[in-house]
C-alpha cells in the first residue's frame, strides 16, 4: 500500500484516461482511451454546460461504465451483493483512512458506507486525488494483493480505494475519491450528473 516510487511526472495532471464498459467476470479491465484535458479546474462555461444523463439499463450487476463529463471521467458501477459486502469487510479489517466519509468529498446524501443514493449504484469521479491519475477498476478479490477486497488501484503511485472509492491506509492519496452531485429519473432507469460537489477536491 506504499508509493511505488519513481519520478513523478506532473504533466499527468493534464491528461485523463476514460474507460469503456467492462464486466467484473474475469476481472479484466476494459479498454482504455486517452483524451487530452486542458485543465482539471472547470471554467465558467463548463460549469454552465448541460448535465450528463446516462441510461442505466445496459449496466448489469457487476458491470461498470465510465463516461466523460465536463472533461472528467465519471464511473457508474452496478454493485452486486458480494461487492457491497466487501465495503463492510474493508471497515472490519480497518483498511480505510476515512471510513465514515468525514472529509466532504461527497454530497451529504452520499455520506454513508455506499457513498451513494442507492447502495447498488456507485456514481463517482474516477480521479485519484493524489496526482490526478486514473485508478484501475479491480473488483476481484486478491487481484492486487492477497488482502485485496476489491476496489480501485492507481498503479502510477500506489493509491488504493475500496468499491465505494474510500481511500485505503498507506496510500499517498489523502482523501476518498469525489462523488459529484447527481439524481435519478423518477422511473430509476437513468442517472443525471449535474455538477461537482463544491466542497470536494480532485487533487
């Protein structure tokens, strides 16, 4: 859980990697596509831009979809009962820096173990708040280390998070990953990401 060392390339702050849909199944990460990002800080025009609405129907249990929103990758995960159980496991094993989400990296309605409006659905800005790298989605247990309960791993500098984006002790990242403001359609079939939570910090 320590920093993997090496020279830090701060130019990475201006690049993001956006992932396509990938199944938990074999635990293999989806294909990654690199896009140029002018700045991680939103401009006034970006703040005024239209929200992003995502159809949830194609995201089956155990799957994830990462979509671009205001030049940031937002990951949506349909968590299975087993994945939800891993969140409690991470707490019982005392793995987390901020298990109770005391640092305001999420809206008040997401200040819970699931960091979500609905336990099964994680909606999160997929940016490590150490140096703004893009953590890999690693839901399979023991796929990163023997004690790994499933979550997100940033191979650049070694930061790790559980399947709620809560940072694991020993990671160089100081806080949990950011949860944006969002809401569901009345029928629950889609989710709309509206804006960054004002008190949250990317990196």
